[in-house]
């Protein structure tokens, strides 16, 4: 397959450009993209476990453990033992975590809005559908 027909580089370029823009936007808040993603998921899922948080953020449990350690050291999250499952740690945002997330979210949403504004509602849905087909195709066994 000739290089100009390969889609992987285009997908990677778009993903890296998005992550770079978000990283720059989040710099003022002192958060990385991974930390921002974790705080965002935690906002909607208080008490979620680290493993479930890792799945939701599309990272390994080991990577999430490092993210959570940093967020906990910065007093942005608290972790406590689940009342019934003593081996499971529940993670929750602190007030400081919620405040910082709100600040960071304003910056990140500007990037998402610029991206969304390039497309009509129908085009955005078509893009989501096409990207979902990409995932399905990539996961398909040879």
C-alpha cells in the first residue's frame, strides 16, 4: 500500500495536534491532559476505582496510578477504602480539584469548540461514525 493511501498517519496527526493544543491550553492550570481527563471523569463518577478510571481515560492502570498519585499529592483528589470491598480504593474530587477542573475545562472546551465549529451537526456525527468504523476495522483480526 503506497504511503499516500494510508490513513494511520492522518489519524495520528489529528490526535497529536489535538493533544498538543489541549496540553498548551491546560498549561496555565498546571494539569497534564491525562490529569485533566482523570478529573473530568471523576467529576461525573465520584467514587470510581482506579482501574475503572483508567479504562474510562483509555490508559493503563499503571499510568492511572501515577496520575492519581500526583493528583492526590496536590490535594485535588482523595482516595479511601470502599466500605464493603477493602481492596478497592474510591476516588473523589476535592473542592480544590473541582475548582481547578472548572478552570481547566474552560480552556479545554475552547479547543473542542474550535474543532466542533468546523463541522455541521451531520458532519460531526459522520466523523464519529467514520472513526468508530476505523476502530472496528483496526480491531478486526486478520
